[in-house]
C-alpha cells in the first residue's frame, strides 16, 4: 500500500454490526440483452435510438456479467466484501412484464444467489433499477396506474423464487432520478417529457413502492425490507430570500417528494406547489396505502447542489449552478466532490421520526482511470471514499442513525446516458476484452475490510 493511500480510518470504529457492501444494477452490468428468452426493456430500446447515449454506446454486452458472474463473485470475495447488492432485470424473468415467467431468467438469478451464498456473501436484491419491460411501456409504463398491479405481479414472482434464500430486499432504486430523467426531461429511458407524465409516474412509482414492500412482508416473514432514495445536499447560492426559497423547492423535489408519503407525511405540496397537481391522480385511500414501515431506508448521496432563483425554469423556479460554473473540483459526471454533503444528508434524514435504520446503499465517484503496468492508480476515488467514510463516522459518533455503507460500484459499467466513459468501479473493466483489473481503491477497500 502506498502511504498516501492509507488513512487513519479503521473498520472497527464503525462497530461490529455496520454493514459493508458493494452495489450494482442489472442493466449496467449484465449485457446478454436478448439471451435465453429475455424480453426488451425500455433501456434496450432507448440505447438503440440514435443520439440518446454519449458516443452511441449501448449495453448489449456491458460487463458481460451474465456470463462472467462467477469470476466477478470471486472478485467480491477476494476483496473481502461481505454484502453484494444487485438488481433483477424484470424483462429477463417476465419478458412481457407479466405472466408467463421465463424459467431461464429465474435459473440465472438462482445461480447468482447460490454462488454468493456458497462464497459467504450476503445477497441484497433491488427489485427495480430502471429497466422496465418495453411491453409495459407500450401500455404507458409508469404513467399508467396499472403499473402498480404489473409491479405487484412481478414482485410476487421474485419473492416466490428467491425469498427462501434472499432476506435483504430493496423495492425501487432512486425514484426521483428515473422519473425526473425518464418521464419529465426525457434524457433517460423511456424518453418521455412533460409535467403530466412526470406527476403520474411519481404517484404510481410511490404506490408501487409500498405495494411491493407489502408483498415481501407478507410472503417472506423474516425479510429485511428497504427502498433506496437519491439524496443531494442543497444550498442556496446566496442568503437572499429568493435563493433560499428556490433552494427549498429543489430540496423538496429531490429529497422529500418520494420519502414523505411513505412515512405517512403525504406529498410535500406546501413547499412545492406544483405537487398539488398530483391530486388529479390520487384516489381515495391512496395516501393511506402509500405508507409502509420499512426496516431500513437506503440513502445514496454523491454530491451537493447550489441553487439560485430563476424565472426561466417552469414549476420549480430554480437553477442548479453547475460545478463547472462554480469552478469547483468535480467528477466525470460533473458532480462536485463535496464529502460533507454526506454528513448533512445524514443529519437531515435523521430528523424524520419514522426511519428505523439508514444504510448508505450507494456512494462512489467516476474518474477517468487507465491501466498502467497492470495497475490503476485511482487515488482520487480512494480519497473520495475515505472522505465520505469520515463524514459517516462523524455522524455515527454524534449518535446519528447510519448502519451500513455500500460502494457504487463493483466494476466500471454502463453509466446510462453517459455510456462507458464514467467509470465508477473498484475494479477496472476493459470493455474490448472484458479483462478486470482491481484498482488501487479496490485494494484499499480490501485492506480496510480485512
Ligand atoms: S445517475 C445516478 N446514479 C449513478 C448510476 O450509475 C446508478 O445506477 C444510480 O443508482 C450512480 O448512482 C446512481 N444518480 C443520480 C444522482 C444525482 C445526483 C445529483 C442530482 C442533481 C440534480
């Protein structure tokens, strides 16, 4: 270990029960886009359309995890990582989104689960990490209220086949990101735009979250059930009333809209008036049905945003001032490197009474890594992770609730609209040869966990 890569951090400072892991998502790693009866997802379709993904990248092969899973599981073991979070591709096990099931898809996830358990690695399943079956999108996708029953049918199949061995479940990944990017801005699949699509998707995804969780609770009595939220620390650009108000609206949209109804607080319509339009889609009893007592909440914090008032942005009246404009250090995603965001987010979410347990289910950074003489000197990533862990430790030592940390991600992978250039992995992937090289950050994490 290079001296500069070591740190005073010690795993024991976090306590024996603290959960350590690494996170992935099916579409970003699996490839095998049409293997063994798999149906198309909205991301298969979106990536095949011209101009949607940087450099025309697609995920037909991605990291070929579909074929390389055993090697990658061996790497997880080699890195001493005790918990592995992965997602199920809905169209792989239900090609049209609803029955009939595709047995080959079920068999594939069974092999992964069994292999993880045989290696002493605990499986953590995310049920929905953005790859909706395309057949369901034809029927309106998340803008169709029927999506809640489609999702229920899918969750029933997952718990039926995997619930005997998998005890850690996360229902939906980052609803604010995929509804915002996919149904309002149109920059992620399915490429829909506009406030009506967006509001419908928000409400149906939120309903699906509690509906899915209830199915797991009912059928897997000893399950540890969570769901994950993207969260970003928000600051006003100046202390002016207008900027402060604008930053509150952005905070409401990005950090509060999806969690508060689940906690029984309703949608935060007072602080973001456009959400009042949701009342057009909220049926009797919905607000009661949205509530679920999750065993844990997964938080995924990467950065902060600085916000100013703007009359040019409809509905929200606010502009995010990019890291580039602010001239601060940022990652390949253009996200500011600002580890204290993690502490602020933990403090903020600790203020909710209804959260039993918080786990950081994703954190990490994309930097332009290269392999040199068989090594990847990704010192910036190592420091990013160490600095975030210091913020978590500070929060923990102050008595705040935080009980786990999962790095995003195991390997470099298909980073949605950014394609393959944004490398988040602890392990480098050469996408021409599929060769894996453990980066120095991965070696540091291994040492830290040993
Ligand atoms: S895009 C995004 N990501 C990355 C993705 O690879 C993963 O699938 C997601 O779960 C890494 O982790 C998540 N997250 C969006 C975070 C947004 C932060 C800044 C928002 C400012 C408006």
